[in-house]
């Protein structure tokens, strides 16, 4: 579990590299810094307040945890694994969820505004969602929803927050002239995300057991399937398979399998990853252009859409043949095994709940921040680049 926690921590700097390759060279350091600062501020927030709000004893209705673990008070070594170990593993999830959001804001958001938003969003959106879905008294868990490693808690919520933020920020200037400055950076970051994600999903079994092995296998297969799905879509639309598309397809597969990894068979992970890539491809290449929102690095298109599909796919493919929780604690077998819509219906309720809280919470938080300061950098700063103006350094000499 400590090793898996380390792998999940790796995902955030990997995400920074994945994101940084897709921005212009004058904003590469700011993009990395946006992810890096999340590790710092949320490590402190989680220890002081986040963990107890998410996993403290319920204070009514399965909505929020109590303050019994405030500043890590009263944490012992009880449970399937040591309590402190569970706490630190879950900390890494809170960090990566917030870091994902930053990709929607790159090249135009004030650094201080981003930090304030991330702290408030984690406290008032992520922590309650973790309580709803993963706390034994959480209301979504009690109605039988399944989210093995955070399809709703992490990806849907982050995707919706990113969509809200990019719409409220507005589109970047000269958008049609913006292109990735280093696809090899993005590829390297994507591969490290893949490696870290194996700890993200397999570690969610909370032990070295058959469920962890299944989650590892389904995660890897869905990722491979996602690559193939995106390459096929790329070839159909553009007549050329691209490396940027292939690594994006890998992430689409990873997101799609996350809620289902410990509940579905390896065979089921093939259509989950493939269809996830196709749906994300559609969202990024068609939906974004049609609606004209500037989700800079496709946070909603990848994580929001992929997470929604993953939640639905869990309702279709989950089976007690893989995990007894499907029969014992959930609303029943998936539709394709039972012919019963009960689990799928509960999954849709959970998807709407996760999306709804993040939508409303993100709008309110941004509105409150905007009462005190503008959330977007000035035009001259955007034109010069955020690296030199906000951080006083540049990523590359002579460029």
C-alpha cells in the first residue's frame, strides 16, 4: 500500500509533464507549477481538515464527516490496513483530483486564484464527495453505487470543475495559433501516468489480493484498448494516426476503467477502454468545437466524459464473479449479466450527484473569488507568457 501510494503521488508530476508538453513554451513552467503547488497545499489541507471531512464518522445523512480526525487526532492502527496508511493513500487521490482541474485553466489564470480555488474546491466539493462514495456511512455507497477508484469522486468532479472554470475564464487569445510545444514531453508524462495509475487502481483494493490483481489487469488492458480506439478514430477522421492521439487514448482508457477496475472482468475492460476513447475523441474533436468553450487541455473531454462512461460501464459490466461486493453491497449485478437495470440506475444517480455538486460548488467558489479579484491575468501578461511574468523564469533559453 505504501508503494501504491507512491505510485499515485507519481501521477501528479507525470500529469504536469503530460500537460506541459501541450502548451506553448512560454507557459511550460507555469503549467508544471500549477500541478506542483497542488501537492504542497493539499498535503496540508488533507492532514488538517480534508481527511476528517471525507472519512470521519458521519454527522448526518451520509453527507459529511465529523471533525474527529482533525489534524490527524484519534487515528490509530485499526482496520484492514493501518489507519495512517489509508489516510496517506487517500491523500494522493485528493491531490491528483485537484491537479487534473488545472489543465482547463492553463495559459490564462492567475496563480494565486488557482491556489485559492483548489483549496476551497477540495474542501467543499472533493471531501464531501469522497464521504458520499467511500465512507461506510456515505449516502451513495448506501444506495449501492460502485466507484472502485474514483471515476466520480476524482474524474467526473474534476472534469466538471474544469469545464466551469474554462467557461468563466473565457477563451484564450489567438486560439487558432496555439499548438503543443513538445509532444515528447506529453508522451513521457502520459506513460508515467499509466504506470502510476496501476497503483491508483490496484491499490484501491487495499491489499495484495485477487481484487488488486484483477484491477491491475483490467487497467492495463483498458489502456491498451483506449490507445487502439483513439488511433482508429484518428485514422477515420484525419487519415493519420498521431502520437498525441495515441497517448490521449491511453488516458481515456485509464479514466474509463477507473470506477470499474475491481468489479469487471479483463474481457469487459476491452470495450470499456475502446468505447471510452471513442466517446472522449468525440467530445474533444466535435463537442468542444461545437460549443466553443476553451478547455485548454481537455479536462472535461477526457476526465469528465471518460468518468461518466466509466460509471455507466460499471452498471453494465460489474459482476460478483469478480467482486462479491457487487452482490452483497451494491444494487445488483450489471445489466449485461442480470438483465436488471437496478445497478445502472444507481450508477446514473451517482454520476448526476458527483457532477451536480462539482458544478454548483465550482460556480459558487469562482463567483466568490471574483468578488475580490479578477480570475484571469491581464492581456499583456497573457501575451508575454506566464512563466516570465508570474514566476520570473523561463523554461528554455533562446526561445
